[in-house]
């Protein structure tokens, strides 16, 4: 049984999209144009934002229902926006 669980994990990892590293995502970004994160603001992919807790991040993609995926140094996070 342990072998089956391990095989499932390996298949899932192979299918998952690679998470880009923060340093790679932030390279060549103008952080002087970052905007403070607020749930009421609208963001689009490639926007640079400044979050109170997580710091600088880049919007990777828009998700369904007013959510965005943002790459931070602490890892990718799902945030609400445009409320």
C-alpha cells in the first residue's frame, strides 16, 4: 500500500505546474511601481504588489471569483481582490 501512495504522489507532482521561484519572478521588475495590496483593488497578472504581511509579490494569474495567485518570497498565496 505504501508503494501505491508513493506512486500517486509522484504522478501528482509530475502533473503539477512548476512553481516559479520568487527571485526569478522578481527579476527585471520595477518595484518602484508596486501598489499596496488592498482587497478592494483590482490586480492583473504581472502586477507587482506590496502586502503588509508577505511583502513584495507578483500576480501570477487570476482565479475564479475575485481571487488571484501571487508569488511571494514565502511562497505562492491565494488572495482576494476587486471586492
